[in-house]
C-alpha cells in the first residue's frame, strides 16, 4: 500500500473516531448545558433589576425561588398591548415584569444585538416610569476578551443604571455607548443618554448602541404606555 | 535501585520543578497571564490542561507506531482538539460560571505549546506509561506555577482567596490598599518573572 493511501486512510479513520466521540459527548451533555443556560438567563434577569449581585455564587434553588416570586413573563403586540400567551402571534414580543408588593417596579426587555464578532444577548430593565434604566446585563457574546468582552463586566453594566431613554424634551432617543468618557465627549444636556465606552472597542460599542436603539424602538409603544400611566 | 533514580520518577518529577514548562522552558505563558486573576479559574484551567496533556500524551504514544510521519502534526492536533472540546463541553455542563469566565481560554488549550511540544518531543518516541507520567508531570508543573501566580494575584490584587476575603477589614481601615497592578496582565508577568528567578537561583547549586 502506498504511503499516500495509508496517510489518507489513517486520517479518515481518526477523524471518524474523534468526530463520533465528540458527537456522543455533545449530545450526552446537552441537557445539562441547556439547563445551565436557562439558569444563567434567569440569573441575568434577576441581576438586571438588582435582585442579585452577580458576584456571589448562589444555588440553583435560590435563583428559581427568587425568579418565580418576582418575575413574570408576558407577551405584547406591536402596539404595546398585552396579549395572552395562547394567542400570541409571530410579531409579538416577550417582556418580563418585575413586581414587588403587588406593583410592577420595572419591566425587562430581552436584548439581541449584533456585535463585532457575533451576537450579543442580554437584558435591559426599565423602571415603571417608562424612561429610567434600572439595569443592563449581558449573558452571551463573542467579543474579544479584555476589549469588547468588557461588556459583560460589572463596571460597564453599572454605568447604565439611572440613565434615561428620553431627552430633556421627553422625546425617545434611546441609550448609546459613547466613544470614550461621557463627561469629556458628550454635552451636558445629553449625558444622561450615554454611557462610558470601552477603550479599544469602539466597534462593539457602535453595534451595541445600534442594537439597543432598534430593540428599544420596538418596545417604545409599551414604554410609552408606562409613561402615560396606562399600566399600573 | 533507589526510587529517585528510576526513569518513571524522573519523567514525572523533573517537569514539576527542574524543567518546568512555564518557568523552565517559558512555554504556555499566554494562558498563565489570562486566567490567573482569580485562584478559582486558575485551578480549573490547571485541571483542564493536565487532563488534556495526560491523555494526548497517552493516546499519541499508543498510536506512535502507526501515525504516518507526513501527517503527524495534523494527527496530534486532531487528538488534542478532540480532548479540548470534550473538556470544554464538560465544563459547560457542570461548571458553567467558571467556563464563562475562562471564555476562550479553554478552547485555546489547543494552541498551548506545552501540549504539542510534549506530543512531538516525548510521546512520539516513548512508551505509553512513561508518556502518561510525562503528561501528568508537565501538567502539574504548569498547574503549580498557575496556582502560585493565582494565589499571589488574588491575594494582593483583591485581598481574597477562592473569593473569600482573607485580609481583614481592620487592615483596610488602617489604610491598606489592594495592589491594582496585580489584577492587570503585567502583574502576572512580574509574578512569573520572580518565580523564574527564584527557580533559577535555587536549582543552580
């Protein structure tokens, strides 16, 4: 048998064996991984409204308890009206409500944005005034660690707290990531609509700003109903 | 024959101190900088790397007589990549938080030069048992440095170990401050540099 055929045969068999083993491992562990991802999402929802710190490690049970006690998922249509889950259509959007003492404190919007290298997914919580951001978290992204990857860090996400999605006149302007420090780059009247950028990651900031604007625009009818006090 | 004179003993213990992959051969520095801010990630990374190194050495040594010379690097990388992806999947299933913190660095074990280096220079020419020992020895050598650097960085950088505060509040009240440099990559460089210096001085005798 010639050397070439031997090499090709060896490579083929090795690939087959390795591929098979990996498929087995991946399908066998999928259930556990899926559970972890779900748990992590719930944790991020809790983090966005400040019910959890994110630093401390808590048991699965605490997360589930906190979640089922405070958070409720609903669906809304494009006009911002709540639709029952059985009748939800293709264009309806999910919202999570955070209520305490029988009153809705904040609503949480899932964020899906483009990043520089892949999709960025997270949550943004907005207070029941329909204008003030109470928290922002990221649970999945593919940005460069140390640069764009900083979006998953607490220092970056903390900047969102207390910022507004409205300008001084009460018009919707969304929230954007500044190029550099907000204090130096943005005029004072607009500072509440911007958060500090990450140095070395202006592209990530650009994409995330666009993604946030798009998502917030989609949810704007719902936010407006909060501002007009139509939902209690 | 004394146990310290056997080949197996040497193969296992030499890389832990004398020819340590990081401080002796200066290999695998990238991950040593990236994952040592906290002790927890350093330990998990060490375990993952030791696992991959031990089994890649063992498997490649078992196949060493059949691997065609001209595609040996591809074969080695295939074996290593399979093990790394497997380790990554297991971490994602059972240690999700830590696997998120380690992010790409588990996947980057594939490109860690320690592993390909051991496969090329040792496993291809030695029997399976010794290769396995060599793999574990080198893995522990790497782990030893990683954990030492992890301890230094978390202790001086954050005043914690494994996430628990070890420097009492009274110290902070008295004006003690965490060393910010230790949290950044240069802190790891300095720590590794000091370890290399220490090791060179001690083993010169």
